[in-house]
């Protein structure tokens, strides 16, 4: 049985707004498994987390290293160590699937579906952040074959800064973008991400003002701290009264947190991310919890090609799936880094890879041509988060 020869972090800069962070686990037999832990502006700490785990991982058998993943402490380290832990689990699972000569979704469960319905997150692909700029990007995504569109239109809206910023004007500008996209896409599903920028009062008003644009869901309107659960529940009732759904949970770090959110009836749609939720097994556990509670499972996936392929495999094995997010048109490196379109979009759905393992290997030489670059604080939070 092969043992781990190297555990390393790689960071690829793909735009002035974005780095993608990857973890590679290479065995003494020369096989490499890949995971992704992208978390913009935290790349040095992600790398330090990988370096911290490397001495214990190197020399251990691949199967034994899963125990190392389970024993990574929840704190200190917060979301950064959850991301490192998740990426390591992804990479080890990739190696295990390669060894068994099966695609990842068969290594973690079974093939429940061969295609995964998708939506395009156009946020980072918007060239000009005007209403027409958003509308143009939405039309281009539909032309590329997507059936559903997500935007994050509320640039600069931070409820806590209401006394010092023109928050009302910024909210109106966001609503103008929403309505422009609705006009551009006709009856296709429109999803609106708020990136936790509102307080409960302004979020309630937003739901009233946005209802005319008929969004399928409004995502992450306010903070998801437990103290905010009653307010989120009330916002969900308000959304339902106006024909909309509420979505959230993209920073969920495991089954315990997902259970608390589902039990509190916060959201119609839960959106865990394979980068933070414990990798494949963490995501499948959350998918089971969603199924038990009647909550739609729709993974958050605004990152690079490794997380994208990993998310496709999760969706292939999950009990049910609504849609998978795709950060569309951010960078040509998205396909190039893994050798092309290994999971093509056909009729609005991604085709699940059938090759052993993840379905793609990161091109190290190409990655090295685009080394880490710090994302400036001045970059729009909405553009960095996706």
C-alpha cells in the first residue's frame, strides 16, 4: 500500500480579485490527489495550515491519513483550518478513488445521476457593474447554455455603516441591477445573493422591494450567527408571503451546524461548500440532513476547477440536488488548469466525469506561471466573495 511522500499547498492567481488555493497529496508511487481550499485574502494562513499538517501526514498510508483529517481540531484556526481539513480529505479521497479505478462519486457512495443541473454565478464575470453590465453578462451566460442566473448586486451595502455611507442609494443601485437582469433573462430562474450585507429591518424591506423581480431565492440576507436565527426564520416567512424562497449556509463547517440550521427552519435551500464542510463525506452528511428535513441541497461553488469537480461528484452521489453553482467566465484558467472541459455543460447541466478519481489533474507548470498575488482590500467584497 502506498504512503504519502508529499503534502503541499499551491496558490494560483487568476484575476486581480481572485486566487485559487489547492492542496496536493503525492504518494511514493507517484500518484497525486487534489483538493481545493480557496479563501480569498487568507492564502498565507492556508499555506501555513498545510505546512503544519505535513510532518504528520508524510510517511503515513493514504487510508491512515483519513484519521489525521478527523483529528484536526476545530479551533484555533477557524474557517481556515476547516478549509485545509476539507481540502486534505478531498485529496485523499481522490487518491483512494484512483487506486480503486473508480470515479470519486463511486468511491464515496453511488452514481445517482449522470448530469448535474447548474446555474451561472455571473458576479465576477460582470465587466461593468452597471445595470446594463449585469444584464449583458446574464444574456451571455444564457447564450453559453445556462438556464439559471445568480447575481450579487448590492455593492457597498453594509448595514453597520449606514450612518457613514449612502446605504439607501446603494440598495437602490442594487435593485436596479436585479430588475435589469430580470428583464434580460425573461422567465429563467433569478437568484440574488446579499452576502450578509443587511440587518433584519432592511432585509425585510428588501424582500418587499425585490419581489417584483420574481427571484427564485434571496440568499444570505443577514448574519447567520445563532443569535440571528429567529430573525432569519421571520425573513423566511416574509419571503414566502411574497412568492420567494430563502437560501444560505455557504459557510457551514459540518453536519452539526447544518442540523441546527435545518432544525430551526431557517432556509428553503441550504448551500454548503465542499471547501469548508469537511470535504466529500462532510458534504454527503449534510445532503442527508437536508433530505431528512425537507430542505433543498444546492452546493455553493464559486471557486476553482478542483472544487468544481469535487462538487459535481458530491451532487452525483447525494440523495437529491437542486442546482450546482458555477462561477462563470471569471478566468480562462478555469478549464485550462485541468486540461480542458472535463465536465462539459450540456442542456444546462454538467456531465459527471467517469474517469478514475476526480476527473482532472492540475497542470503544475501552468499554475506556476500564475503565482499568488495579494487581493487588495479595495476590491469589492461582492466581487471577491462571488
